[in-house]
């Protein structure tokens, strides 16, 4: 997002993007059956509200991190499955140990 865009407008833009039909369709294709795209969008918006620096990250890196969460079926946030962390202008997907444990459990 640009520094010229107020945080509230940037948040509205991200919320609109995440709840768009095209994005929901993309998330639905990537997500496993146990997570709905609407749930992932809500959880991601909550994570962005808790970490406002994510709004300063490029849209591509933010959407890429969200898609990595979707592909692995991990929910970003305080449950410890995964986090989306801003490093400068890049949003980075970081799996948590609980997420890694869940992936190992699902693979057996």
C-alpha cells in the first residue's frame, strides 16, 4: 500500500479485496475442506488490525502470504498455527510450531 493512503482507507481496500468474489474463489481452490475462505478472510483481517504495519506491505506480498496460509490450511494469528509478519515492505508467511505439528499430524 502507498504511504499516501490513510490507514483506514488501506484497511477498507484490503477488506474489499479479500471479500471479493474473485479472491474468495481463489482461496476456495487453495484451501483444504476444513477451512472456509470466508473464515480465512476474517481471520486475516483480524491479524491485519492487530499488526497495522501489514498495511504498509506490498499487496503482492500480502496476498502471497495469505495464499501460503490457504495452501497449507493454517490460520494466521494468535493460535500459533502461522503468522504474517511485515519485514519492511514485504509480508512474510511464517509457520508456527503448532501449525507444523498440525501439518505433521495431518500427513500421517
